[in-house]
């Protein structure tokens, strides 16, 4: 799926820091003490919302155009870049069983060296996938 870009509204909190809302995801909120922390927390919150929508097999909303978002004092629109593939790799590590065939001599030599077949396959697949 690649990268998605959704607007978030950063609200400056009276006691310091920021709280965040997403015009396209009602009920999706986050917060952070600094701008950097708030941005990272916004990515995580957006990831949870997107994952829930995908689990329910619903369509993702079309991102609102930032200029169309009404703002009040001490608010700013920030575009959140969300890497769907990276998020899935980080949060969906459920193992699946795969059956494969290799030459017997290769199996014997790898077994003698105590090579973890699953680990080798995972590393090889990660190298083959586009980043």
C-alpha cells in the first residue's frame, strides 16, 4: 500500500504540550509533550485507526484538504506521513507455517551447522522485498 498522508490538527495545550485530532478519523486522538513527541504519537494513533478500519474491511477515508480544515487560535494543521508497510512489519508479526523443498545435501549441511531455517528465510525475504 505504501505511504498515506493525512492531516492532523495540533492543539496547543494550556499546560504545555499538544493534543491531536484527525478530521478524517473521528475518535482518533493523541498527545505529546513536545512537537516531536506529538508527531510520533500521532503516527501511532493513526496506525491504530487505520488498522481497525482495515480489520473491519472498510475503506479508508479520502484525506481532507488541509486548507479546508477550520482552525482556532493556537491550532495548526500538520500532515502525518504514515508508512503502511513499515507499520505492518512492526506490528503484525504473527507467524505462519510454510512448507518448502531444498536439496537433501543442503539440508544436512545446514542442520550440521545448527542453522535456523526460519531465520534464514526471513532474512532472505526481507532482502528481496522493495523498501
